[in-house]
C-alpha cells in the first residue's frame, strides 16, 4: 500500500491516541487512524498538543463519499519532527452528515471545511462561518457526492441570480459576526441554502 | 418703443454696486434666518460678508471723499480684515457644527434648542 | 459619538486591477479602515475534482495545468508524482532531472510574476512587472521549444516527461541561467533600496510563525514568517536531495519578507538549475506506461513544493483506471485562511499589498 | 466708467452672483446649494475685478471659493447621519420679509443719496496700476495693530477649532459618556 | 503522442529585432542623388541660420512686429495699428484677448493630442516595450483615435447619481486647467494676462479644482469615487500649503508676485532660483505631483486600490476630460516650475538668440519628462505617509525657509556687493541650512533611511516553530 515518504505508520499513533483518549480509535490500518466521528476535535487537539506527535499543521482536509457513509480525511504534519499523520473520521449518516469542526484547533481549516461543506455537504459544528465557498448559496445539492449526477428536474442552476447571491440576506456578511472579536455565529445558523435534491 | 440709450448712459455707478450688494445681503439674511441646517446658515453668513466686501470695495473705488490718489485703498485693507475674520469664523462655526453633530447626531438648528448640549 | 464616517460596503472585484483574476473581496470600510472583510470566490469554478473522477490519471494531467496556470509544470509534477506513488511506476533517471529543471524554471517564472504584480499593487506603474516579464518570456520560450505550449504545458507524464528537450534548448537554457543572476541583482538594486517600496511593504501584513503554521500556510508565505519549511528539503522528491541549495526565510513575516523570500528563492533556483544542467544523465525521457493504469485500491496523499506552497494530490483508487476521488490541495486558497485576520483593522492600500504578497492564482482557488 | 467691457461684465456678473445666491436659498440639496454658493463667490470675485481690485478678487477666489467651500464640504461629510436637506425652518416668512426689507432699504438709500463719487476722468485717475504694494503699506503701516490682532485671531481660531473637534482618546471618551449618562 | 513537438525558433522576438534595418545600414543604402540634395538642404539651412544670426546681432529685429523671438511684439503693434485706425477700444481688447486665448487653446489642444503619445512612448521605452506604433507615423495618430473612441462612447450615468452635480465637475475642472496658463510669460512681452498678483492667482486657480474633484466623487454614487475624492481633497488641501510657502519664498526673494518680473529677475542676475532655494523647488515639485495626482502621489486615483478614483464612474468624453485635464496639468506644472525655479524663458543670455517660448517649452518638456520618469519608476505612497510628509516635514521646513529668505531678501536690498557674490552666498547658506534642517528634523521625527533592509536568512535546516526560533535567535 502506498504511503507518503514521511508518513508515519498509523499503529503507534493509534496506540498512543487510544491510551490517552480511551475509546476514540475505531479502526486502524498501516496508513491511517480512524477516530470516532463525534470526537474528531478531541483527537486533533491531542495530536496537536502532544510533543511526541506535534501535529502542528493541518496540511490537508478533504472528504470521500463512500456511498453509504462519508470519510473525512485529515492530513496532519509536524514541521519540526518532519512527519505526517493521517486521521480519518467516518461520518455514518449519509443523509445528514455532521462533524465537529477542526477550526478551534487549526485556523487552516477555515476555508477547507467550507469547501468540504460546499461540495460534499458535510456540516462542521463549531465552524465560525460555514457558508458555501465555490458555489453560491442556494445551489441545489452537493456536487462531489457520488449520487450527484446532475441538477435535478425542475431545479434551476441559479445562473440568473448568480452575481446577486442571496437576495434574502444581502448583508449576510456584515451579520456573519467577526472572527477576530470572537462574535461568532454557529455553523447551524449558516446552513441556510443548499437543499438536498 | 423708447429709444435705445447710448452706451455711455448705461455707465455703472456706485449706486449699482450698492444695490447689488444690498440684494445679496438680503438673500444672505434670508438664508441665515430661514435655514435649518447649520452649514446652510453659515452659507448665508458668508454671503452677507461678501456683500459687505463689495460695498467696501465700491466705496473705495468711487468715493471722492478722498482726493484721487490719496489713501485710496483703505477699503481694500478693510476687506482683507473681513476675509480674515470670515475664514476664522467659518473654521469655528464648522467646528461647532461638527461638535453639535457629535453630541446630538444632527445639525438641525431647530432641534438644537438647549443652551447646554 | 466620534466624528467617524458611516461604514460602507466596498466590493473589490471580481473585476478589479489588484485582485489578479476574478476574485472578489467584500470589504466593510470605515473611511480608509477595513472593519470587516469577506472573500467571495468561485467565479472560475470548473468542478475539476468531479470531472477528474471520470478520467484516467494521464487524462487528468491537463486539469492541473488549468488549476495553477502560472505554475503548470509544478502542478503537472505533483499529479505525476502522486500517480507514480500510487501505481508504483518508476520514472527514468533523465526525466527526474528534466522534471527538476522545468519545475525550477517554472518557479522562477512564477515568482517573477508574483513579485511583479506585487509591485504593481504597491503602485509602480508596471515597470518592474514588465522587467520581470522579460525573464518570464524567455522561460516560456524554453517551454514552448520543449513541449509546444507556453502556459498550459501538460508536460509531465507518469513514468517520465512527454518530450525530451530539443538540441537548441540546452544552449538557450545555459544562456538564460548565465544571465539570470545579473538580472536578479538588477531587481534588488531597483527595489530593495527604494524608500517608497520599503515604506509600503515593511511591517505590513505581518504573520507570526505560530499563526502561519496553524493557519496551514505553506510556501513563501510560511517561509516569509521565518519557518524554514520547504518540501524540496523536507521530503525530497525527484532528485532534489542531490542538489545543494538553501532555504531563504524571512525575519519579520511582513510583505517585504515574503517579497524578498521569493527573490532569494529565484537565486536558489538558478543554483539548482546550474547543478542539474551539469549532472543530467542521458537516457530515455520516459518509461513506457500503459495509457489506462489500474492501480490497486488504496489511496495516496502526495505533495510537491509549488511556487505558491504545498500543492498536494489526494488520490483514492478503487482499482479502475479513473480515480475514485481526486482532491487537489490548493495552496493559493489555503494561504488565504488568515486573510481576514490580517485585513481587518488595516487600511485599503495595506490590504491590497498584503493580498498581492500572498500570490493567489484564482484558477487554483476555484479549480 | 466708459469701457463697454466693464458695463457688460458688471451686469453679467451681478446677474450670476444674485441668481446663484438665490439658488443657494432655493436648492433642495445642501451640496447643490454649496455648488451655487461657490458660483456666487466666483461672480463676486468678478465684480471685485470690475472695481479694479485684483488682489482682493484673487484672495476672494482663494479664500472663499477655494478654502471655505472645502471646509463646508468637510463639515457636510463629517456629519453623515444629519440630513443633506437644505430645508427651511418656520422662520421663512419673517426671514423673507426681513431680507426684502434690508435689501429695499439699502437699495433706496443707494438710489436716493447723492454720493460724492468720482466719475469720468477722476475715476480713471483712481485706477491703480498695482494695488498690492499700497495694501501692504496700509496693512503694515497704519493698520498694523489691526493686522497683528487679526493674525492672533486667526491663530486662536485655529487652536479653538482644533480643540473643539479634537477627539479624546477612547477610554477618556467612554468615561465621559458614562458621566453624561449619569 | 508524437515525439516531435511543434517547434518555433528559439526566441522569435529577438530574431525579428535583429532582422530590423539599423540606422547605419539605412544611411549606406541611400542613393547618391538623394545624398547630394540632402547636403544642399543642410547647407541652405545653415545659411538661413547665419542670416538669422546676422539680423539678431545687428539689432534690426529688436521690438519690430516681426521679431519672432517675442510674439508679443506682433500683438502689440497690431494693437497700436488698430488704435491708430480709430477702432473702438473694446474691439482692440477683444482681438488681442482672442489672439492670446487662441494661443493657449492651441497649445493645450495640440498637447492633448501629442501628450498621450509622448507619455506612452517614453514609458514604453522605460518598460522595454515599443508603445503605440501602428496608427499613423510612429503611432502618432493613436491619441486621435483614442479621442474619437472616447467621443463615440456612451456617457453612462450611474443609477442613483446626482444628475446635476454629475455633469458639472468635468467642465468645472477644465476651466482652472486653462486659466492657469494665463499669467505665464513666454517671452518678455508675451504673457496673456501679466497679472500683478500672478503667484496668488496661480494658487487660487489650483485651489478651484478641489471642489470639482469632490463633487465628481460625491455625485457618482460610488464608493470608489467617494474614497478617491476624499483622498484627493485631503491631499490637495494639505499640499496647497507647501506650495504657497515655497512660492512665498520666491516672491520675497524677487520682491514681486508678477510672473514676468520673477523671470526677468532670474534673467537679470543670470541665476535660477532653484540654485538659491533648493528646498522650495523640491517642495513645489513634490507638492505639485500631489496636486495633479501623478506618481508617486497618485493616491486619489490609485488604480490598484480604487480603480480610477474620483472619476471611476465617468465614461466616454466625460472621463476623457478628466484625463485631459490631468495631462494638461502636467505641463502646466512644468511651466510653473520652469517659470519660478528654472529661469522661465531665459537661459543665461541665450534668449537673445533663441525665441524665449522655445526655451520655455524645452524646460516644460524637461520637467514633464521628469514626471514621466517618476511615473515609470516609483511605487505609490500611502495616504497616511503622504499626509505625514506634508504636515510633519514639508510645512515646518518650508516655514523656516520663509524666515531665512525674509532675512536674505532684506540683506539683498541693502547690500551693495556684486549681486552674483551675494546670491552665491545665499545659495550656499540656503543649501547648508536645508541639509542641516532636513537632517535634524528627520532625526527629531525619528526617521532614518533604511540602509540595510532585512534580508532573508539562508538556511539548510528544515523544521517548524523550533527551527524558526533557532534561526531567529542563534545560540
């Protein structure tokens, strides 16, 4: 199986994780550690803080649609120790996928989680500003899902109103709160558009 | 149809300037009294000062109270002082307007009706 | 109540001289001060990741051209490398050197563009930009000689590169490499002692190393903050471990440091080019590889150091010729994670320069 | 005053001045009023010019049209939430009457009085080749005290304006606001 | 996938450039007859020059209507003739005014056609490009084509714009740009209105543009416009003060506000005021670039920040008027700069031989070239930097300069030593005072030239935060 040149074997990571946070590891292979989906943020926080693993940077965050469930993949890396750890979370609910946000641990998750939400429809709880990134609010469906074959019958692409965005909330951004001052609104509140087809 | 007067009879005299200055002064008074906005009131005051300047200059030019060529430009010197005072007055008045706005969020003089703001 | 003006919304972009493409910043401003900032992207979204799921690995290489169109070679290389690691194909020795040469040429060209547009954002009336274009043109000429394309090169292949450079390539490259250090010194003279440029860029848009790492910044943005992280050294791919070069890191983390890191990296790239030209072995430029490779089910995350940072490819294979999942980690987009924190509270000119120093390519952000 | 140019200029310029002054009163928008005010100032400068007061005319342009109008612009822009409305208050009728009265009075006096004024050759003799040195001599000679007082006045006005508009630091301001609230 | 890529020659552009005919090659290829005729023309030109030189030395030209060195003579004799013929004074006045107005209008008009071409070609040379070269000879008709295009374009009035105030500013800003040319002397008697208060007039005229800029920005109902307008207004108001102060120094030194007299003073003493008042000249030049919105002070229309500043919303010829004013103002400032500081139409006695207006034009173009050079080289300041520079730096030092010049002017009026000696002493004193003041004041403000800006550290190590700390604080 393929591993990156600097990718750690997952078993020791899983063992350490399991001993520190019992019950958090749900599966492990050579390459990745799978953690309980509702405790991802705990696992990430622990890996970030543990000096032995020092997962200082969230290198990459993406997701895979496995038809029955989603996998969210976190590629963590330590710059000082120069290694890479792959953590996965299995989101079982294919209809209404929810996951804790990694933003409190990694600021770098800000846009990556927005992208995952946009294209795969996974909602990250605790994300300060969960909106669609590449597509516009109100786009029907989440195109990177495997069951997304096209825009459903009777639904428009919304191209007519593309430049004008969401007319219902024209000053959405101003009300979206301020990351800097900590006035945030919850991820749920941001989940306004995007009906499932 | 009355005969068209020769151009010399149309000549402009002191009275012409005084009338123009009186009219502008009157307009300035109306603006200063009738406007609600503090900045507009200031505009009226500036117009009045302008009218006064015109009077001073007109007297300086036409008046034969001084023999020609002797102390003729006193009016000009006075206008310089008026300009100075006008500039100072405008600065202070506009500062006051900004201050009033800061305290009361309006520069409507009808609503600035307390001596203390 | 202070004598402040009403906050108002300013739409910078999608058509704006300093957004470098169809990138839109929606800024709430109070006079000259930015109170809130939001970025709106997606105007160039072409659903590459979805399209890639229908195509073979080789067929996907042109998509990477169109993602980061200013550094097509680097993106090509990223996908080729990822696919090789997934399938176990070994590239030829000569092609490894060719890959290094073209990736470094691309880095010089891209940094020239980035720095040139940064200075244009600072208000110089395009003179430095056009000077930097001079070098970039020569490099693109080299690309054209080799693969027929200048921008969307589609050059790297699984198991090698698509063409061996023609004979006239090598003297042209030698000439370019010989004159580049002189040119770079010229830019240093023109810009590094320019008081206005220093005044505009120093202590503006500072990113601390902690924030840079935590915010997933990579590339010159990370190195400008003083973190010596370069995948060419940290995780040497191709034959980078055979070359002697340094990582330039900034000391303050401001716009000027990011600019200088790029300039210095250009010099280091010239060093690599010199060594690679001297050491390149002869041999085939490509291994014969089946057009439709069927890797075993599995996944790989492989990354290379593009001019903009870590460009990573996350490929999931299910045993068919097409990837089950194809994800491109776009450094341009992820480098913007801290944009709002940097922008809020600064002024419009500073924000424009800061955005310019992050060197975004909208094709890569939107994909 | 025999030059036809001056006669034409007088009627034209006084027309412009009076008309634009009227428009200042009529205009609905404060910034429109400001534009007309500047036009009025410029016409007034032209009138000064017909009185062969070149220095004063240019100073009028510089101070009124160039500076005071910009000051007013800043005042308008610094009071953003106030209305841009150039509306009239309840005093408009008395004000109109007063203004008309003053104008009529001045006009009547101007017309009825037999002014001891220059005309013809004497008026020509009152033309000055250069007003600036004479004004300078007057200002720094006979009226030097007034000149100095005016400079002090300007200085104090500058200081006063700065002090009035000066923003207190954030903490002090909030303390002041709390004090007011109590 | 063929192994043979489509190939083009290595650097097609370079080969094309190499294939171009050179100047020397062109000369060699000229036939003999053409050379002979050319030589004859050259000789005839030399003979003409010699004849002119003879007439000038002989003094036969002096003051005649055909004295081409001063076109004012012709107008003056025309006035004399009409007076003799018994025309009404108004007619005479009108004719001479129209002649002068025609001169100024044609100057500005011709410049508006040539100017863009000059600017674009010169900047192209700076930027290793070719510039406009397609339309007409050397691309000279490019600006005509541009003007035609601008005229044909629809003038779009933005929704919510103040219609009345939207249409006024382009006109309002054009008037001062033309009026400013009035008092400038082109030769001894060649000034349109040789105002007694020329300096004051110049300042007053330049202050008129402020309101037009503000109204343009405000009436457009666009945030970019308003931002640009407020920036420009703030900057123009601030930079009027250094301009006034530096011109005040000039007026005191020459004890006149009449522009022709300032030039005559410089011609009389054979000195340029820039040598005596270097700081005033610098302040004037710098502040003028701010007044006319040129690099490095073009923050009012900084295209990388606020698109086109206060005239973002003006399309067609209305926008074109703003651009034309900007271009015209550039040479107007060049003319003022030459008049006040560079000797105007005088050139150390050369004005006896060469028409003064040509000398002045040369100087104007030299200053204009400086502007273009700056534009092609420098980045832009930030608003706070610019305002700080004006208020903290230019104005205080200019004030000190005014005091020094006041003393010097009174000394100059009383001293009987040779003027050149006194003025030389003033020049040395002023230069040293300026240098000293600038240095002291910069130290006082805590400003120091950045000699060695931080360069990136080169390292072989790889790592994260800990490595960064190691690099920052080497053990």
